[in-house]
C-alpha cells in the first residue's frame, strides 16, 4: 500500500507478541517446576514419606488437618535428635556442594543473583554467554539444589536471570530478532518482569520492578509487552499450582484490624533499623566480595560453599525459625493472631514473650550473618527473600514487645486510641513492615517494593505505613552510601553502566573528556587496501575507528566499528580478493577498478557529533538517552576527538571520588 | 570543598523535598475539602437536615444504623414526588450553571479534565496561565459545583489539574525553581501523582499513572519525589477523613470467594465490550468536540451546560442507579452479596432478576449517552469515574445473569467447578472487572489502571483477571484507533505533543524534513546593530534564529532564541545604548568600541546538530529524549537547514495519514 511503514510493522507486532507469550509461559513453567523440586528436596532433609519416597511432606500428609499427626511422614529425628541433625547436615552439604561443583564446572555465570549483570546488559553492555543455554540449564538445576540446601538465599534474583536467559534464547527462532538489538532488549525487559512475576507471584510488581530498576529504555511498547509477559508467566504458574494452594501468592494475609496512629512510631523505628541494616549489609558483603576476589579464597569456591553450608546447617537446625524454609516462615510471621489459628510455634501465646522474642532476635542475627556470607558464593543466590525474612523476624519481635507493653499497661497515654477488650496491636503487621524496611534498605527499591509487598500480602490498609517505612529506610540507607546492593556490585565489578536516571550537574566541556585526535587511530577515506586494514585490526585493539577524508584536513566522514570492518575484510577474503584491493569511502569513478571495498556499506555515515565546547552533562544525556557507545567531537566538520562510554564513566568517577587513582 | 558539584546540590535537595511535601499536603487538603463540600451540596438536592442545615445526610443521621429511618433528614420528596423532582432539578441547574458561568467568566482553562493539557505541558510545550492561580481557585470551586450537580463526570482529572496548579504555584516561593524548567517539570510530575493519589485514594497508582501516562522525563529523582508527594497527599487526605470512614478508599471490598476458571469467559466478554464502548465513546465524544468547536454551539457554552444538566437531572432522578452519587453507586455495585448485608436496592434478591438487570442496563445506557455529552462541556469534568460506573453497571448486570443461569442450571457443564450449596458466582466481581474494562477502553491505561483497581478494591486474588481484561479491552479498543481519549484530545486540539514512548520506523532523512537554509532567517555573527536586530524581531515571527559567520560561508556559530534576543535588546535599550550599537558574536578586538552587544551571553553556542543525511527516526529520538525544540542540519560545519518539533509532527502526520492535506 501507500504506507510501507505500517505493512512492515505487522510481522514485528505478531512475532513480538508470540515471543513474549512463549517467554512468559516458559518462565512460569520453569519457576513452578523448580518450586516443586526444591520443596521435595528440602523436605528430604528432614524426613521421608514411607508410602512413596517421591512425595514431599505436604503430599504425603495430604488431606490431614494441621492438628493431626501425619503417620506416613517419618522424620529422620524420630529415632534420636542426633540422627536427624546428622541427616539434615549431610543432605544440605550434598545439595550445596553439588550445586557449587556444577556451577564452577559448567556455567560460572550461573552464580549469584544475576540482577546486576542483567541490568548492565540492558544498559547496552555485552557479556557474551551470560544469557546462554548452559547458564539457563545449570542455573535452574543449581537454584533448586541451593534452595533445598536451606542456605540463607532467595530464588527471586536467579529466577529473573533464568527468565532473561529464556528471553534471550527463545526469540532467536525468529531470525529478525537475532539482528535487532533494540527488539532483543525489549524482550529482555519483558522477561525480567516475568521473572519477578513468578518469583513473588506479583505480576504488576514485576512490571514496575523492570521499569524502575532494570531497564534503560522503556517505551510504551516495552511496558505493554512486559505487562503481557508477566501476566502469561503468572497464569502459567497459577495453572501449575506448585504449592497446591490454588493461590498465586504464598503469604497472602488478611488483617481484621487496622493500624493505629501511635504504631507509626514503631513502624518508623523499623524503617530506621532497616536502613541501617541495609547499609551495614551492603558494606560488609561488598568488602567480603572484594576479599574473595583478591585473596586465596578465590581458588576454593567449592570449599567455601561447603563451609558456609556446614555453618548454616549446624546453626540453623537448632532454632525452629532458621530451620524451616523461608516462604513458610515468612507466611507464619506475617499472620495475625486470631483465636486458635495461626499460632505458629507459640508466636501467639500470651506468656513467655521474652523467650520467644529472644528466639526471634537470635534467629534474625544468625540469618543476617549467614546472608552476608552467602550472597556472593559460587551458587545461585538471591537477596530479596533473606532480607525480607530478617526484617520480618526483627519486626515480629518488636511487635510482640509492643503488644506485651500494651496489654500490661493499657492505660499508658500512648495506647489511648486502643479500644478496651479488643486486640489493638497486630505483631504480624510489624513483621510485614519490617520485611519491607529491610528489603528497602538492602535494595533501595521504592515504588516496586511497595507494589510487591502489596501483592504479596494484599494488605490494602497498610499501603501508607509501608510507603512511609520504605521511604524512611531508603533515606537512612542513602545517608551511608547511595548505591543499593545491585549498583554496589556493578561498581565493584566495574561494569560500564551509566545510570539512566541519575542526574548529573557538571561544569566540564566535551573537550576536557574526549580523547584528542592525536591519540586515536583514524582511517582515511582513500588510500587504504585490504591488507592495510587487516594490519590495522591486528595492530590496534580499538572497538572502532573514525573515518576522515585525509590526515591533513581531518574532515569527518563517518565511523566504522571493529566488528563491521572485520566482517567487511572477511567477506572480501572469502571472495579471494587480492591483498592490494583498494578500500575507501566511495568507488573511484575514473579508474576502472575491478574490485573495491566500499566503506559506505559498513560504516556509520552519520555518527552523533557534538561541538568540542558542548557541556559534558549534555553529553551524558546523549549517551544514556540515545544509547550510543561513542560521540565524536568536531569543529566545523573537522574531527577533534572521540568520547566513549568508558571515558564518561571515568570522568564521572574522577569527579565523584577526586582523590582516588583511576584504574581502567 | 574539592567537589563543588555536591555542595551545590544540597540546597536543591532540601528545597526539593520541602516543595514536594508542601504540594502533597496542599493537594490532600484541597481534595478533602472539595469532597466535603460536594457531598454536602449534593445532599441538598435531595433534602435537608432539620436540626442543622449545614450537615449532610451522613452527619445529620450520625450514629444510626442503616436499617433505622433517620428522623432529622427531611427529603424534599417527603411531601410528594413532584416536589422532590422539581427541587432536585432546580438545585442541579443552579449548581451547573453557576459553575459554567464562573469558568467562562474567570478562568476558561478550568474547563474539562486537564489531563491532555498537563501531558502536553510536561512534554515541553508552554500554555501560559494554564496552571495559574485563577485556574486553581475557579477549578476547585466549580469542580465542587459540577460534582454536586450530579452530572455524569468524575473529579479525578480535574483534581490532577488542580494539583498541578499547586505544583506550579508553590515552588515559585523559591526563586531557583522559577528559572529551572527541568526542576519545575519534576515538581509537576510529582504533583500529578499527588492528584491521582487523592482522587482515588491510590498513592501507588498515582505514581505509576504519572510515570506511565504523563511524564516525558522520569528520572529516579522524579520517581522518588513523586512517591513522596503522593504519600504526603494521601496522608493529608486520610487525616482529613472527609467521609468519616477512617479509610482512604471508598470502595474497599473483600471477597470471600475466589473466581472460577469458567468465569474468565464472561470476564473477557466484558473486556471486549469495554474495548468497543471505549472506541465508540472516543469517536462520538471527539466528533461532538469538533462540532462544538466549529458550529454555532461554541457561542452558547453556558446554555449547553444548562441543557445537558436539565437532561441529566430529569432522566437521572427516575432511576435509583443514576440518581445516587457515583462513588456510592460504585461501592454498592462492587459489593459481594453476603447474607443480609450489602443488599442495595435489591441487587442481591433472588427473584426479579430480569427487572433489575433491565434497570442496570438502562442506567448504563443513559449514563453512557450523558457521559458522551458531558465530557467536554465548559465545566471541570473527568472521565475516569463515569467510565468506571458505566462498566460496573453493565458488569453487574452480566454477573446477575450468570448467577441466575448458574443457580437455575447448576448441572450445566460450564458450572462443573462450582461446589454444591456454596455460592459460586459473585456478581460484584463482574462489576469490578467491568469497571476496569470500560476505563481501559476509554483511557488505554495498562499498568496504572490495574494498580488503581487493586488499590481501590484490595481484591488481591482478582489481579490476574483484571490484567487479562484490561489487556483484552485495550486490544479491542486499539483495533479501532490507537489513541485513548486524552491523546485523541491532544490530536484534536493540535497540541505539539511528541509521544515519548511510541516507536517510529521511518525511511526518511533529515534533509527531507528540514526547512532549507534558503527559507529561514539567519543572523550573522558580525555586521548587526541594535536597530537591525530590533527590526528583525518586528519583521519576523520565528521563535529563534541560527547564527552564522557570514551569509557567504554559512558556517554555523550558534542559535539565539527570540526570547533571549528580545531580552538582550531590552537590556541594551535600558542602558540607553544608541541604535547603531554594533552587535555580534565576539567583541571586536581592534576597534575600541565603547558599547557592544555580545551574542555569546544570550546565544546557545552549542546547539544540537546532525548531518543532513541523519535518519529521521533518530532525529525523533533526539527530539523526545533530549527534550530539545530544534535541531540544526549541517555538513562540514555549514548550516543546511533547521528542524523544529512542528516540522517533525507534520512529517509524522503526513506519513501516518498520507492522503490528508496538511494544515499547519
């Protein structure tokens, strides 16, 4: 028709939706499958089903009330405590060590959370094979193992990484996507949403997380695709129903009571503690990571996993709050004490508060130390769940103290808004608020964190307290350093990531940052041959070369990247062209050359150029908003210098930490 | 210190937070106050309190159960139906006509929703006085009047506009903000969040709405400020507690039952209907708006309001579902039938389904027609609430039909998943889903709509159905035209708005779109005088002029905007410089000129330039991502042409509608 733009787009649109649907469903299936597997393996640590060994405890005891004792499930510690203890530790070590071995041997990229790297990739930096098939398979298997081992880690970050692997592999069925970097990034953003969607059972939280934390570009198309992908993933997970609860969310709570004004004081206290803990965690964990990278420790990753796992299992088994799997613990901590139901390990008993508060606090402390040790080991490990659990443990403890205070001194002025003979303080809500505070302190998420908490618990009336607490915890945390844990890791690993959303105010000009033309290698538009270009590629390692009309005039003609030049040369070699075949910008008209390597086919003829006096903060805007990797400085068409993303990052680092020596 | 960048920032940071806090609190107070006022005026239409005329029905009957009859509240129709009918119509006409008169006389900008205009302003286009003090005052007063008149309109859009007026006026206390356009836009984005936050009682929905629908730039700072502003506004509103419910949200529902798989069919049917209705509404409403603009109707805006209000009141009084105020109706439609409670006007009765379905459907139809007529009148009028009400009416009707079907034929295969003797179908959930579908069809919101529905109702288990329905309705609606109602109005009014998030794929180059240098007026860097420049400004009306070294060489030196040039000239006139004072780029060194007007102080010395062969889709990216208003085309430093935002919009229009004649 008269409008090629629209006709061309139809294929894209349809294929885009198909790909996103497939990615979402696959992410949901993988998440559901790994949930089932890790639950089964996790239960094996504590006992077995004597009717069918392949059943986990839930299915083994299916149909029985919580109060009844389940005859078919035989805990290892039914004989003596020691047997149970030894079996628990043994299985945990087996799972963890296997996981570490598999990661180290087959897919080193499967370790850690994956969120910092995916963020960097979405920012335009290429980490080859990071989202490959090996990573996908190994990370899925080892995530199951490391979760089942009972280590202090979460599955959320790894599931995002796994989902992004799927989002990287599946679209390659369509050859179009393979070549289109922008489209691939769009699919990756959508896959990230799906990952969080299935990790938490929070589809909307997933979309907003991807938007807030992960994505460099977020067009309305991307948002729309992410929405669909997160939805498809959630539907697939719900249909699989791995926990047989018919609910997407494990922690759903319904509070019968609303919060009171005076409780805001305690909530904000939790916010402050969350921020302090987050800052402490980030500092300790990054220090450990730096030590791990540089010391002898780096040669023994599997032994390190073994050691941390041994510690976790030995200490963890002794306290009920550290022994159970995290989602179950979290659900019980969030729950309201309502008559008989929900009294999990005496959390709702009236007496013995001091002892149980001590148990909660010590569990929180132990979990805290273990999490610092665990996050960064050579196994898949997320940080969301452990930080929530730690916050919930402390929060519940505080809530129980406040409740005890209020019941013992109901006449105290602080509690004047409490009605007599009606429960006033809900310790479960303190656990929920504490979880948000701790996660906020560690990750510095804002909007997406509130949405995720909201989707996890459905506690509508608690949206305002959670917002206030998340804000408090972020403010306190930011006072000790602006980076959340993921940005901290990006900095530590030195990934070239330019934060899309931070605003810079600089007084420098482009000419102060650019590599001047004297120090860069340029290609001339005439006078080159196949061999001379090949030599250039062998002698220099630059990622690309500006093309100028001549070395005397230095008028800018274009920019040719190393990859494109390599490709052009290889093509020419395939056609068996002689080494002295001329190469240049335009085919010479006068000479009747039989063969010619024409730059124009491979060269970026219209690179982004700025004046050498262009303000640096505007250059940064160009880099991050336009997603380019280089900008050329010119004056009246003459090349003056080159600015790469690395130059910009180095410049920013030198401004923010003027004392430090640069290391490239 | 060694780092001026950080020192400079502290003031900004503190002032930024203070301003955002003040804007949020002010927005919450205004919203709470207008709620109280419009509720009181709205009740006056139906009766009065004989103990104290200034009490609305709720407070007049305070402390009584719903079942009791309130002795103190005297409805006008207690004598005869006719008296009540006449009083109702009379009051409605009085309120609506007063509102229209005030708008037309004192602040024409107060009319309509305001969302399209705020969106355009956030996109970088200046509409003077649109966010001024008159608009603020008049819109607040007339919003109360037009809501109380019972017209088919919502307060959500207008509250956003009012909130943005506050966000525009308050920061000017700090002189810094006045000058910094970017900061002002950041505050406006935050104010928009606060507006939606208080309009719906949905703080998170407000932030995501601002992010998804309104904002051109959304840095992490902006998100963070928006989060805080929306929170402050919600807290202020909650403390005011205008409805004395101690709840932020009016419609909070809690469903005891989950949805069943088969219901998804009916939900999706609602999604399709919502999309169709949305497309129909947009087409009809825009057609009416175009007619209103061009026909005789434009001379009688107050009579038009009078007419529509007369129609609304006369028809509306006859059906209980159109007579009550929208929030109350919505809350009742959403409610689950649970024993005796929640049986609002027989919605939960078992018999007489046909009659009540007819009442609901006819109310929906009437509301639909009235909404098409009302949205666009010369009074403040939002579209969110009416579209939700219409969807809820239809949804509830469908839900009641499905319930009747299921109770009469429980053995039908479709209902096999229903348990015997347990209520299976929840008509209230159909109302909720219908409301989302209709609002989605009209506005084409996605993520923010789901979050708002979620925050309105707290129905955690319905997130997936709502997502699927919103998606269906958007797909169906998009098939008839991609623009939602707000974008439609932007197009109709011809605001220069470049959608930040749509992706364009063009095959054109910059040279095809630019105004060539022959057709533009340039200023030379030398040879001008004060008088010659003044003449230039009088003779031409361009918004700015490229500066070149000479007319022969045409080497680009910079760009000077009309405003800056005007300012420079006025400054020179103030200093009483003679008309022949030379003006130019650089002070001439050789001559010892006593006075000189130096361009450099006023000129953009480093305008964004692109090669004339630069691809047009990249130019568009530059326009929207860098927020510039012009781009200069050069070759080897020589000026070839100028591209403005209007050129880009005209070019896009010519591609999307190749047949149409351009009208600039």
